[in-house]
C-alpha cells in the first residue's frame, strides 16, 4: 500500500535545533512575539494569535464587530497585513462599519449621512488611517472553501498577509457535492483546509462562528457552538462572546491549547459605533 505524506511535515535533527535556537533567542527580546489583538489580557494569556482562533457569539451580538475590531487593531494600528474575508455584507456596509469603529462616530449617523462637522473630521482621520494601513477586505460575493484558500495564497504572495479573518464560516458557499453533507463533518473539513493553508503560508486565522440558541443566556460552554463541535476540536484558541446576568458583555476563553483558561474578560462594547475593547475600570 502506498502512502502520500507531505514533504515538509517532518523535521530533521538539524532543523529541530534551528527551531530551538529561535526559541532561545526570545530571551533577547522578551514579551509577546506573536500577532497581538491589542486586547491586553487576552494577548497576555494567549501570547499572540495562534494558527486557528475561533470567535463564537449569538446571532446579532457582535462577532463581526469583534472581527472588525481585531482587523483594525492589527492592520491599521499595527500595520500588520491582514485580509478580512467577508461573505455576506456589501463592501460599502463593511467600510461604513470600519469607519464607525475607527472614528467613534455612530454607525447610524454615517449610514444616514447625518454627521456633524466635528464627526466628519473624525471620519476623515479614520479614512486616512485606513488608507495608510495594511487592512485588505473582500466584497460580499459568494465564496466557496476553494475561493477562500485561493485568496489566502493570493494575498500572502502579493501583500505578505499574516492574518485572515473569516466572517463567518457558516456563510462559506457550498459546492454542489457538499450540499448532502452534514455541517459537523463539512465545517471540520473546511477548517482543516484553512489550517493547512495557514501552516504552509505562515498565516494565522480568526474564524467567526455561531452559538446555538442554548448559548444565548448566561455564560456559554463548548456544547453551545452551533453546527459542528469539530470547529472546537481543530481550533487552538476558542472564545465566546456573551451578555452576563448583569447585562455586561464578556469574552470567555473556552479553549487555549497549551495555556491557561482565565476567568471571563469583561468588555466595553460601544454598540453605536461598533467598538470593542477590554474593560479598564478607572
């Protein structure tokens, strides 16, 4: 029987030593060496984005707001090339949300054209930051998993993209032969393909997913992920967004492969302008 094994999936002793040397070199520059989200507690615990970072939330709660906030923090503030793969919104709607997030101006005011002179100045500053940043976005046309992987390769080669955001996995278009498959196995296969491409291209992926209805009340657990627990199994980091009984938004770390699971992190969610950050009491 013949077996097909990836050529670059085995490391010789000399290559292992090279990796050890890179790890030892971190002493010369201590701190977080991975891509940071600029959510300080999350970054400290996770130590930079891992290969697959799953963000789950109830419908309408803010998973897209989280994806866009991290994209802004990474691509605009830190100028690390990032691709935001959008599967459902028109590009104008997506850019309006980014301008609201970056400027602090109400999204409703931007959409309605009802902005003050002072707000226009804030929006212009956000527009300039976007133009000078490294954030790339796609339009909302249907994309299959093949299109998704091709975009990862394209933007890695052309722009050196180091992070992709998939918003969201439930909106990836099915190919004809995939319609008869259940989502448990299908979504697991899709995530594995994103992971394989990430390994090959040295790209971290932030994948947005949905919580089921039982996860809408109180702190969610792994069992509340909708459609496929394979997403949990194949992810390196899993967080869930939710409203606590006190009405405050929180981010709960459900999985942190190789690291600690901390108490839920309270968030600031300025819903009018779609801004998210970790809560910092005065």
